[in-house]
C-alpha cells in the first residue's frame, strides 16, 4: 500500500505542472473577454490586444492535453528531463494521430460519426448522440474525445519508456541514436500499438466516465458533500488532485454548450461563460465555491481559535506562525500551511471535524446559489471586470457565519479533548524554529559554513546526496524519492529543526510541506545536487 501511495503521490505531483497555464486561462479569458464584450468597441488597437489575450487563454484551454503529456513526462523522468518532455510531446501527437488513422480504416471520420449519419445508418437518436460524444477534434486531429486523459496516458507511457531506455548504448556505428534519441524512436514505435489498443478499449472507459458523470449530475447535495469532504481527506496523502482535476477539466464534471462551443469540466465551463457576452452568470454547481467560505473565513476562524487556546506566553509565537499562513491562504488559496499546523499534532481534529466542515461549505455554497469565478482573492480579479455574472450576495452573511462556526467548533474541540495545537504544549516545540545548535545535535557532528543553508540541511536529512533519486515539488510540498527511507530524518526533526509544516511518507518517498516558498527551496536543492 505504501508503494502504491508513493506512486500516486508522484503522479498527482506531476499533474500539477501545467497548473500555471490553468491559472492564466482564467485571467486571460476573464479580463480579455470583459474588455472586448463590454468595454471597448471593435476596430481599435486595444480591442485587438485584448482579443489576442482572450484567444491565447482559449488556446491554452483547448490544448491542455499536450501540456499534461509534456508536464507528466518531464516530472516523472528521473534524468534528462528536457528530452523526456520533448518525447512526451512526440508521443502525444503520434498517439492521437494513430487513433485517428485506425478509426478512419474502420470507417469512422468526422462525417460518419455525425449524429445525422449515425441515425441514417440505424442508430437510435440517443445511441447516436452517445457515440458521437466519444469523438472530437483537437489541434487538427479527429479522434476520441479523451480530454486530459489522452495527455496523461501519453505522459505516463513516455516516462516509463524514458526511464527504461534513456541509458541505452548502441554499437559505435549506431551511437548517434543511443540514449535520449533512442527514447524518441521508441515512443514513436510504441505509439502505434498503444493507439490501436486505445481505439478498442476507450469506448468502454468512456462509458464508465459517462456513468460517473451521470452520477455526479444526479447525486445532488450528497455528491457535493462527498466531494468536498473527500477532497480534504485525500490532501494528507497528496492525491487530492486526482479527484478534482477530472471534474474541473473533463466531461466528468459536466458539459455545456456556450455560443455554439461545447465546454467540458466545470472550470472550462466557467471560462466559457466568462468569454460569452450573452452569459448572465457562472454555474452554481462547480465544486469550487465552497472553498471561498473556508479559505476566506473558515480557516482564519480555526486559526483564531488556535491562537485563543494557546498559552498566553506563547500567543505571539502562534500569531507569527498563523498570520502569514492566513494571508497566503486568502490571497492565493494555498491552504496546506495552516492545515498542517494542526493535522500532525491533532489528526482527529482534521479528519473528524475539519474535513466534514469543508464538505458542508460546498453544500452551503450550492444551496445559496453562489456563482463566482475563482476561490482566492488574487484569482477573483477577473470578477471585477464582469460583476454582473457574479451571484454571491449570500456571502455577506455566510462569511462571518463560517468564521464563527469554525472558531467555536475548533475552540470547543481543542479545549474539550485537550488537543495539542500550536502553543498548548509544555515546550511548544510545534511552533519553534530551528536553531543551528539543535540541528547539529541530531547529526554526527560534521560542521561547516554550508550548514547554515536550509537546503544543505534538507539534503542531509534526506540521507545525503547519494540517497536521493528525484526531487520535485507542487504548490506547497517538496517531493523526494529516496533509495533507503530508513536514512531519512524523523518527522519531529523535520518539523522542529528543518522549518517544515508537516511530512507525508510513502515507500521510498517523502513529501515535506513548506508552503509557498517550496519552489525556491526545490530549485536550491537541485542546484546543490546538480540536478537538471
């Protein structure tokens, strides 16, 4: 199970690579379309510039598959990552073109899969619509409508091929084709049987996805609560993206026709509504607006409860820990830093109280018909340019109510069960930053000026450079695979002496939560290790 968990964690982290493009889509489409639809008249240079911005956002959105193929291949490759990313792109196009070619040989083209043509050949109208939904055109290739799943498959297969053959040696006369170039050759060859197998298998997978879509669409508030609760319950394992991404960016989250264009996934639908001059609001059942409640006021209420429950002499330290985390949470929506302040010292509070409360936030947001673009202050900026599409008056009373609920529930649980949240322990080690003397006491006495560097100490805590295989990160976690996890420092050492907010372990893998500064830490660690 630990081995499976470690692989899922690595895969979930790889899916986060294209996330910057997904953020840009909301900004480019929301702001660009606002100016071209409502503010600027056609024909002037500003109108053209904002049209280009909006079109760029749609280009990113309509070609997400390629970025997932490249991002996953890049992240999962153990070395020569640039070549792996290139091979991922090659694999994607060969894979999809292969499906298109095999389908054409079987008689399925854009013309023969049209609903009218299928009905004329004996399909019922419903069966024709279901079969037609399996197909679409992307980047000039007419094949199965697999959404980001096509990119995920291409990326995973490419990473496996790359890691297997990147060190391949060939006789001298063929040496030019060895190593990374051999990988590119292999992905083109493997794409052929992969495309053929996918051609026959995908309709069954598509039917399952259609069933999941139907369940989500008909499950009502129960499904909303399950999603919101499960999203938080999976967070400590680092695999919560695996349930969110399909709903946000594939047909699993639903479909909607907007201005003659079919959009799949709740995030894509919202972007389509942002671009439409005729849209009067964003969808309500979007599985995201619940985050507005607990990110803007729910978690701050919990943080205030932890502050109030801390010993008086420790409150300044607790405030210094929590205030930056709350600010980061409200601005960009990264909730892990504050969540991990109580997850590892009071897991019952997280699993039995916090996660269900978050699920209820999703339900309340849906009941009160909140529809808004974005769930953190920075990402809500496009709403300022199209305020008529936002329906969120209930936030006026829901935000303070959510703050109060979280505050009183957390305060009651902390006091009732004497939970050791930050500032309540005798020695208060949970909130104490590392000192050089304390950290050195954990090691074997090897000293040097470089020990002052957090990144050098992180490498040593991972068992040394020779024990490290791969280093990556997501929005808030340093993700490392190691050869021997017995050489990795204890959770207490990470939290007390290495400035970590928390630790998640798998088989020969570890995730260390550092919050938004993790990107800089990861880059510095890679520089020291001479990775990439």
